């Protein structure tokens, strides 16, 4: 059976391919970290970039300092679950979640992503994003925010 090759897509001369805004944001964050970006001001800049890129209503970045959450940019029990499980938690309807403590009473869904220090294999913080829409987050949001988390821990040092 012959192998069928996919057709080659060619761009018109002078045109450049469009890049996904989330991909561009991850590249910007990576460049900021590689350039030595550290501390609360850099983390706030990253949170703002994440918010603008995806149109999120609110983005908070929390740093764990001796088992306490410290607001770095922008504490809730859902964040504790993400830290303990070391997994992203997506809450499509916060009213159905008894552990939910809102930053805003109009919040209807939330995603919390643990920030893990790869060098020491420990959770050093969380990214918390809330929406005023039900079931606002999908796999694309999770993948993007987990990518941000893999980069941002370096700015905590």
C-alpha cells in the first residue's frame, strides 16, 4: 500500500504565518525569564500578559512562603487542593464546589494551576484564574496556563 503524503501548504510571497497568541505569550514569558526577570514586578507583568492574551477577567499568582500563600500579583481552599495534588483543578461551576472561596462574588468558574519548582520538585505557588462565565476554561486554557507555570517558577527566586 503506497504512503500518501500530505500536501505542502505554501505561503504567498511576503506573507508570514500567523502565530497563536498563546504561543507568542509563552515565548515572551520565556524571554523575560531568560533575560533574568525576577520578583513581584516581573510576576505582575506576566500575570497581566496572561490576562490580556486570553481576555481573562482576573489572574492571580500566589507564592508559597513556608506554607503560606503570599499574593505576588493580584487564599483559597481550591488553591490548597491544587498544591496538595500537584495537579491543575478546573471548576466549571463554582456554586457546586463547597470549597470555593471567591475573590469576586460574580465568579462562576475557575482554574487553578500549581507552579512547581523543577529543580527541587516542590510546589512554590499557584496561578488562579476566575471567570464570570460558567464552564469558561477548556483544555487549551489548561495547556497554556500549565506552560506559564513551567516558566514562571524561575521568577520566584
